[in-house]
């Protein structure tokens, strides 16, 4: 108990400052700080002295509802609802709902409507994506939906529509509309201008 009290006293201010920075609201920051230490208490057997600060500063769980962050919106778990981040929106599991990121939106999974001035990416995407410059699906990932971006780089399966100057899909089961469209279904590369449908 004394050891945990020392951790609390040593790191409370840093956790609170981060929560206040992320939320912009003192009451919400206090709630997040308390929740962080409750989670740390329940995981105290797994905490290592070398990683306590990193663990505490990763305010985990799920962000649900309307989340607006001047710099960003994020959670170790999921981000659900309407999320607007000045720089970006991200999570350790999934971003679901309407997500707007000034620079980017990223997570292992994106679901819903994603809007980003520069880039968006994930392992699995079940969404409509509008990204100014770049949209990427990781290798062995899956994309179901539509994407409008300068470059669409689907390193996994594409089931849906991509529109951009350059479109690539490792496995295309849908359509590509762009200046250059490349698909590699079963090792059979197809490079077509304007429209490619498989």
C-alpha cells in the first residue's frame, strides 16, 4: 500500500496535467486522473517500476461520445462517437463513428466516416474515407467501403471503391477510379488507366 501511495504522490501531477491538456476541462481531467489510478491499482501486480510513468501517462480505456481535442483525441482502447482532433484521432483498438483529424486518423480498425486533411490508415477499414493525400490499409488487412484520396494504397483486400490519382490493391474485389490503377489479384498484375473493376 505504501509503495502505491508513493507512485500516486510521485506521478499524480503529471497524469493530471496530461488529462487537463487532452480534455481542456479541470473536472474531466480530475475524473480521468482518478480513473487512471484506479486502473493502476487493479493492475498493480503487473506494474514494473521502470514502466509506471509510461503506463500512467497512457490514459486508457474507451473514449465514448463527443470528443474534441485541440491537439488530438485518443485512447488505449476504443474511440467511439464523434471525434475531432486538431492534429489527429487515434486509438489502440478501433476508431468508430465520425472521425475528423487535421493531419491524420489511425488505429488498428477504422469504422464509420473518416475525414483527414492529410492521411488515414488502419489494418481493417469498414468506412467511407476522405483523406487529402494518402489512405493506407496494412498488409493482410481488409477495406470495405469507399475512399477518396490522392493515393489509395490497399496492401490487403479491397471490397469497395477507391478514387484517386494513384490506386493500388493487393486483392481487388471492387473498383478503382484514377489516373493509374494497379491490382495484383492472385499474382496477376493489372495496370489500367481511368477505371479498373475486378
